[in-house]
């Protein structure tokens, strides 16, 4: 506990930015880097294991492909190995040219039936020690020189019917050479008096094609039983040195072979990719750290600046300078609330001190203000009563002179003024709204006489429906003032109220001059700025307030006809849906 107090006291000496930096580094940066290093290390090991397994799978595929190719060669040699007619011709005493020619033709035809002759990488020959045969391109006589050749000696030493070996042929230029992979098979399927052999030579470049078609790594080799490289996918690789970078798989092609296929795991390339990814991810982390540190600096700066303003204000109060803090850009957070509270405290102290020194002046000003307020309140009560009394006097004078129509208009006007001044509830029923509209239309009929034709189609089931006060009246007044007023001749206004799909549908139709699309859009959006259309904008805002998106306002207008269609929920006074 004592150590905690010492630590707390030391932290109290740090600035706010330093404290936030300590929290950020210990709670975010260090855990973030630790998680990153652990995750990255695990990911690298997984990638390496996947690469090793990928090399193994590709090496196995190469082994399977070479075995498949080898078995195709063996299948072809089997067709000759099992050809009884060939044995008979090779054992014949070829004393005449026609018999020798028949053997050569038979062998050529047998080879032509094979795909090997169409393969530029393979060459097949038959050897026999029958001294009476004629040597040709694909038929050769076994001589003493033949028995001294390396391939013949290796085949005999293998002690097997089939042997696999490699050989190198120096080309005509005396410098370059070609390597061959050879399959030698003894023809002993049927009894024979002569020694006969089948020999297939395949260029090792053929197996390079197999490597390239399957293996995507940098190095792959075919090794003989002495780990010498027979063929390699990389021309720079001359010798094979066994280590953990290589994956070895046995290639059993015949009983006498102990060859291998080895694939190279390029650790350097993997580590290079890993290093590139590491630095890329590390760069991202550093960018995140830089951005977050900048945010911390900005946040701490916004806090310390406002705390400095509060401190300065307190110092000014101590020196009897009561100037509030500038609230521009202060914000809305807890420090901002502290700034506002400090300003209120400053102003309150200033008022208290002013009250001490200027008590009498303040008292007189308060009394004068009270008298003015009482006078204004009295005026607000006198003026409407004076207006109503005057209108009533004019109405009674008109009745005494038998001017009943004028008296009726004055009566309607007086009712309208009383409704506007005594506002009462903002939500009324449709019946009350229609009474106010009727009083207004009576005044308009008095104004226009027989030129104004008014048609009202009201569904009685809608009279109890609730709606905001004077919303419908505004659109009726708009139809009279801006719709029909400028029409010469008959002026038609039609009002309709009906219930449709749970909605109260109100419509006002006039035969006026119409309105532009701009005015229509301004009215619907409640953004009309013209003084004469402020009432419609206020009505739309009130509809938005009470119904949000449960109402709709449509305006169809052209020259000679304008129709305003208002749909609101068909509800009673308790907010229940009417049917």
C-alpha cells in the first residue's frame, strides 16, 4: 500500500500527456507487439512447414511421373520381348539377302508401331550375336567391341534381365556431349541359340521436361546409386551434397536400381519472403503507433489547453478580474462542462460583487422593469378586448341598420380572432377545424361574391379525427389567396375529407394559375422562404413533428388546376386508430 502511494505521488508530477503515453505504451503497444511477434513466428513456422510439404508432394509427383514413363518404355520392350516371330527370325540362318531384309523390315515395322519413334528424345535398338544377320539402323550385331562397351558390361554384371544405366555420348564437335538414360533387356522369353538384347536410349533432357512440368522449386535432381547427378533441373548444380535442405525419395525402377529423386527446399527464398512480410507488417505497426501517438498528443493538447484557460481564469478571479473563459471551440465533454461551470461561477461572483456596490441602482432598475412588465401585461389584455368590443359595436350597429350580411361577416371575423388569440390545445378534431375554415370562407365569399364557388365533400365518420390545429386551414387559405385570387371570372374551391386505408385523406382543389416545381418542392419540404408562404412551411414542420414519416403531402399543379392531397393517420383523441 505504501509503495502504491509513492507511485501515485510520482505520477502526480507527470503531465497529462506523459500519463496517457504511459498508459498507451504499457496497455496497448507492448501487448500489440508481443502478440504480433508470437503470431508472426507461428505463421512463419506454418509457412515453412507448408513449403516443405509442398516440395515433398511435388517430388512424389515427379517420382510417380518418371515411374509412369519408365513403365511405358518397359511396356513397349515387352511387346518385342514377347514377340515369338522376332525370336524365330533372330535364330534363323540368314544366308540370303531377302531373309536379312525381311528381319530388318520386321524390326522397323515393329518400331514404327511404337510411339517411341515419334519421340525425339528416345532411340531403340536390338542387338544379336547371330553372325548371319545384316546390321541396320535399329538392328546391330554383337561383336567383341560391343562386349567391351560399358553398357554391355554393366548389364551383365547386374545379373538381372533388365538393367538401368546412364551413358554419355561425345558429339561430333568433340567438345559437347549428351547424356542418356538406357534400359537394357535380355531377350530370353523363348529358347534361343543366340544372345539377343533390347536397348532403349532416352536423352536425360526428357526428364528435365518432367521436372519443369511438375516441380515449381529451384532445384530437383535424379541421382544414381552413388548419389551422382544423372539429370538436374538447375544447370548450375554439378554435385549433390546431402543435408536437411533436400528431400529424398527412392526411385525403384527395376530390381538392380537404387536411384533417388531429390527436391530442394529453398530456405533462403522462404526467409526472404518472410523477412519482406515481416518488415511490411512491422512498418504497418509503426504507422499505427505513429498515428495513435499523434491522436494522444492531439487529445492531451485539447485537454491541457482548456485546463490552462481554467487556471488563468482562477488567477484572474484572485486578482478581482471577473472575465469569463472564451467558450468558442470548448466542446461538449466533461472539461467543457467544467469550463461552463467556471464561467457561471465567475459571472455569479461578479454579480454578487456588483450587488454589494450597486444595490440601490439594481433595486431601482428592478422596480422599473417590473412596472414595465406589468404595463405590457395590461396592454396585452386590453388590446384584444378593445378589438372584440369594437367589432361587436360595429356588428350591432349593422344589425340596427338591417345590414345583416355585414353583421355576419363581422361576427365570423370576431370568432376567427378569438380562435387565434385563445390558441388552447394544438391538436383538435376535424369538426372544429372545419368550423374555422367555414368562417374564413364566409369572409372570402363576402369579398368575391358570386364569383367564388365552394364545394365541400366531408365524410361524417372523419369529423372526430384529430389533427394539428390550422394545418388544413393553411392550405385552404393558400388556395384562396394564391390560387383563385388572380383568376378572372368563376373561382372554384373544392374541399374533401374521407377515410381510406386507415388514413384521413384531406384535399383542396382550386382552378388557379398553378405553381412552379420549385415552389411545390419548397412547400413539400417545408422550406418556403417567401413571406406569403411561411404558413405552409410552418404547417409542414408541425406535421413532421407530430407524424414523422406517417403522413404524406402531394401537390398536383398545372395552369388552371392545383390539387393539394394530405394524408394523416385516422386517429381519435386518445391516439387510437379509427375505422
